[in-house]
């Protein structure tokens, strides 16, 4: 995350009285609006929901003292699923956002934003 990420987080209280943080996704640093098709958003959200369920399953495995190799195998599966979502998001960005920036004559700013995102994403 960049140094401005704290300004986009809000402290919330859940119904157990614990404080949680919510991240506001209305970033102002983007060079263009991120408008994507409903189908694309649905696919990404569905994949993330499956990953979320998988992570909850891993948590249950740990709570039930499942052997470590089995837990590690499931963690590897989640990593692979997250990497797949990242590839989908990147592909969407390249085919939609970068192409739009090229058409609008804003390619230099778009490429700088992409480079910064990849710097944060890649190990």
C-alpha cells in the first residue's frame, strides 16, 4: 500500500464491540475511472468469495488440529487462486484501462500507475 492508505481506512465497531477497519475504495489517485463490465466484476467477486470460503475452511482445519502438510497444501491452493484473480485483474486492466488511456491520449500517466501497482504487487 502507498503512504496514503491510512486516509482511506475507517474504524468501525462490529456487533461484538470489537473495532474493525474498513477500506474506502474511492481512491483519488487514479488517472482514470475504473469502469468495468458487470460480467467481469461478477467473475472476480465470485472467485474472491470462493477464496474467502477456502480460507475459512483452512482456519477450521487449524482449529481441528489437521496435520500441517494438509494445511500447507490448502494454503498453496489459496495462493494459486489469489494469483489467478490477480492475473484476471491485470488482464482486465491491460485490455480495458490501458487501452482506454491510449485512446484518450493519457498513456504515460496510465503506465506510471501500472508500474507503481506492479511494484507493490510483485515480490
